[in-house]
C-alpha cells in the first residue's frame, strides 16, 4: 500500500509539473460576455463577429476625436525643419489628450476584444513559422535601438518614447488583425500589443501579454 501511495504522489507531482507548461502552450479560450451572447442570439449573429464590430465602432469613435483635434491643429507634413513637425505633433497630442482626458485602458480594447485579438494572434506564433515570427520581433528591436532604450509607459494617452525603436509588426500578424485607418497602427513591444496614433505619437490603448 505504501508503494501504491508513493506512485500516486509521484503521479500528482508529474501532473502539477506539466500542467503550467501545457497551459502556457494552449490557445486562449473564448471569453464572450453575456451581453454579446444575448445580442448574438437575438440577431442570429456570430458572437466573434459582434466583438470585431464593436472594435470597429470604438476605433471610429476615437478617429472622430482625432479628426476634430487635427482640424484645429497645425498640419503635420514634410518640412526641412524637424522642429515644426515636433511642434505640430505635440499640439495634436495635447488636443487629443484633452478630449479624452478620462480615457482608460480597455476603453477601445475591451477585455472581450483583447481575448479575441489574442486568439487571432495565437495561430501565427505556432510551429516553425511562429518561432521565426517571435525571433523577428526580437531582432527588429536589437537592430533599431541604439544604446539603452527608454522604458515604455503602458498607459492610455502616454507618448511612445522618442528615440525608441518601433518594432515592425510581422505581416502575418497584421493580416490576422482587423484593419486600421492610416492614422493608427499596431505595434508589438516586448509581449504587449499597442494601438498607436501615428501622427500624435500616443498610445491609444494596449493589450498586455498579447504574445503568449
């Protein structure tokens, strides 16, 4: 009986040792809110499609703020004077921050949308191709950063650190995610995905640990 109990303990230990690693490698499970499920049932729609529609509406709402701010700001265009570009960028960023002073993380990339994005990205990080994608993200930063990069503040309305590399988002990941207006872009920094306003150089929203 003692021997049997010993094997039982060893079996449990093995399960505990393997489970965390298995959990890290398993795809994210769908997390659909009751409200979305109810709307999907009422409209005979796909819940995931409703989540992506919600993302599009939230992006459109942000773009209304961006365009209103840009209308009353100095135009950002090519010039021989970098100072003019910087001044226009700062002015636009200030107006956007004032217009969404109460914005918080998750206002655009809600928990439901974050979960959907993680599920969209996950297949692109599997296998040999996925390993190459991960390595490409790391190499891109190493090649572009000179010296010690500044710490990125993951906060809505925060500026992306001037002088830091902006890692190129792999084409396969871009293809998996919903398209954005030209004023916005996806960037993957460390393991986090940020939604960045290109012209204002501000973090509009972000997804922590988008890359598992």
